[in-house]
C-alpha cells in the first residue's frame, strides 16, 4: 500500500535513506538510472533495489503446459539477472551498504507498469526511477509506454532520467521547482522542494515557463489575442512566484531562493532560455485528480518533459 506524505523519505523531514526502486534490465541499452542512483547517494543516503521485468504475453494456461520447464528457466534467468545487477551496482560506485537486502528482483507478466507498481508498493519505495525511451536524443527524456502509463496513475513519486545525462561529480547542487500554472493555489510540492533544498544545503530556483507560439495564428489581425494572453500569463506567473516566496518563508524559513521566467519559442525555447547546470534537479507536482493521490501530468507538463535536460522528480499532487 502506498505510503502517505508523512512517511515519505522525500518530503524533506528526515535523513533516513531514500528507498529507490530502480527500473533496469540487463537488456537495457543505457545505465542512466544507475548513474542517477549513485549521484543521489552522494547527496542523500539511499537504499537501492533494482527491478527487472520479463514481458510474458502468454496466457496462464499456456505456461502451465510447460510445467517445470518454465520455472527452471525463470530461476536461471533470475540468478543471471541478479549477478549482472550486482556487477553494475559495483561498476557505478554504489556501495553494498546502500543496497537493499534483496538488491535485485525479477518479475514477469503482461503489463510492465502494473508489475513495477506492485514491486514498488511491496518494497515500500519512496521513488521509482525510470530511464528514457530508446528513441530519446542525448540529454533528453522521452517517455516510453511504461513511463507514460506511470505518469498517469503511479501512487509513488517518479524520477525521470534523460538519455546520456552528464551529472555533477559531487551530487545535487541546486533544486529547481517548476510551478504548475494550471492550479490556482501554489501546490504542496513547493514546500517539499524547499525542505529538500534546505536539507541538501542547496539553492532553490523557482521556475515558470512562458512560451510563445503555442496558439495558432488568428484570422483577425485587428485584435492580437495571442499576444494579450501571453502578457497576461506572464503577469500571472510573476504573481504566483511572489506567493510562492511568501509560502516558503512561512513554511521552510531561511533558504536561498531565486525565481526566473523562461521565455522563448515553444516549450523548447522557453526552457533553453535559462541556464542549467550538471548539478541541477527539477521537481514538479502533478495536477490534482480527486481524493486519490496519484501522479497525473497535464498536457503542459507532459510537453515540457522532452525539453528538460536534467533529472526530473514528479510527485503526486498533495504528497
């Protein structure tokens, strides 16, 4: 069962290890998720478990016909996977003291998102770490089918890691919080990001993106509605940032806070208009979706993801 916000190790309230469920298989083309686990460990104590999956499209009756042959094959596959996982954990500098008692698990079934969610809940994970789709260019995150599904219903926070990412040698150096423009109130995730920055002794940068060119050109040239809407959006963003700073002062206290508005052509131009560092991590909350706390990214946040070149933490609204 998913934990509530009071018990999450990513809420900035304690220094116990963050329980990472790292989604990686020996067949994966990249090791970015393992690099992220090692990177986070330099900043915050972690406990790592690696989850590997086997896609199993056959019906249970089909498997039962194989009898012990499938079980024997699965056992050997599990042992080989565990050996490879241990090797990779060593290779990426994650000490055994940061491993879970069961550092490698292998599960099989027809639905990978469901499998990973089940493993994460059994493990009582604080964070599910996901790598990019194979089609993602270097330095970018494209959500594959598994990540896309989890971005719409995971009850547990997610870490999204771009392909071929270059991370700072000494861990996280700045927390960036992306304010969700779709919610009128400043979301609860802001306070959590502030507490993380305080615990990690890093600055916190508040971000709002105000891209141009998202609306199609209007047929009526006499009144340029798009320009007026863009101006209003930017003014609204500045007001949101003022409220966010006030909330941080009240809820977190002494913290190094800055605020920036990214502008440019489309989401890519707006995000690239700001300077990013190898020690940056971005945080965002999903949109409110009723009483059940689950990740649910709106269209705006989803469109941002392919343009962010830093690790991204996404947490359910309210957690």
